[in-house]
C-alpha cells in the first residue's frame, strides 16, 4: 500500500462533498472523470453537475483539479526543498447555452466576480457554429485561481462547493435566451 498524495486526499474529500449534495437532491452530477496520464505523470479530476431545478438544464458547473509531475515530485521528494509546488491547480467552469450578446457575458463576469472575488481571473470563451450565428452559442466562464491549492486548504475546497452552487443559482436569474 502506498501513502496517498495530497491530490488523492483532496479528491476524496471533494468527491464526498459532491456526492452528498447529489444524494440530497441539491445538485445532479452529470459527468465525472478521474484521469491518470502515465505519459506525463499527471492527474486530473473533474466533476460536472447542474442545479437540480427544472428549466435550468442549460447551465452546468465543472470543477477541475490537476496535478502534474512537478507537483508530485515536490511532495514525494522533500529533500528537493520545493514544498511550495506540492499542490494542485483548480478551475471552476460554468457552461451556459445562450444568445450571442456581449451584455450577457458582462453580467456573467460580474456575478462570478461578486461571488468568487475581484482578484480572480475570469476567462470567457464563446463556442458557436459560424453557419448558425443567429442561434444559441455555448459560453464558458472559467474561474482561475492563479495559484496552487494545498492540502492544508482542504476545508476551503469543501466550502467551494457551496460557492459553485451559489454561482449556479445567481446565474439562473440572468435571461440567457
């Protein structure tokens, strides 16, 4: 048996938090990926869910946590003195089917900044079929923390689930269609 890494410990806590809320009916998990890339020695954990409210199936939240070889080596080889690399990158993505309207992107950004903090970088991406510009697009808004998250912050990660749900609730008040 091996000693679990910080990535594994954080993943287990988050998995429990997501599935507890799924079982209670607060959210509905629609996808989960736990990927080990043996070529790059990296890990990725991803959970996608929706609020369990009828009529709001067009808004999805995806939590992603990643750790690469540098992060694993920093944790397993403390003699290298790079403990500050022994963490994970975290991204929170909100995917919304909406009309192509700049005001909707601005409203989404403001809501996410109000909830996640002004210092967070919000990256917005629009995906659309160029032959159907007048139809709905898929808008992604990614909350980027611009730093590593460490095992000592595991309670903060659990609290993030409530922020993700609050974000979904706030975003559902925007008229996207």
